[in-house]
């Protein structure tokens, strides 16, 4: 399994549109059997900072996600809603968690 966090800051006047865009994109992202999680969280104490928590079955699933039409369309939708590029962190479980 591969986990990903995507931290993003949203324009103050666009948070509702951002949350709606994520909600609309979520079913398409999860339609890929290799996408196990694609959940939006807001950073505690902030109205504009969010993190997408993502999980993929393997590297192939993560690559499929990044090259999918849904991903490209989502990126286009976000460009006017966010303040800049997301900060992406790719994580891999270690030890017994990896089993």
C-alpha cells in the first residue's frame, strides 16, 4: 500500500467551491479499484488549509491516478480555487504494517 497526503491552501472566498469540487471528484477517483482512500480533511484551526488523505494499492494504482482524465480535470477545476501548488508527500508503511 502507498499513502499520499496532498496539502493545499484555498483562497478565502473559495472554500465552499473547493469542498464541492472535491466532493464531485471523489466518486471518479474511487472508481479505480486501486484507489483505496481519497478523503478531504480541513486542518484544525484553519478555514483555508486542507489535506487530501489518499491510499493506493500499489505503485501502478498511484501512477494510474496521476495520469487519469479525472485527475487532469480535477487539477483544472482547482487552479482558480487554490493559492498555489499542493505539497505532496508519498508514504509507505514499514515493518509489520506492511504485511
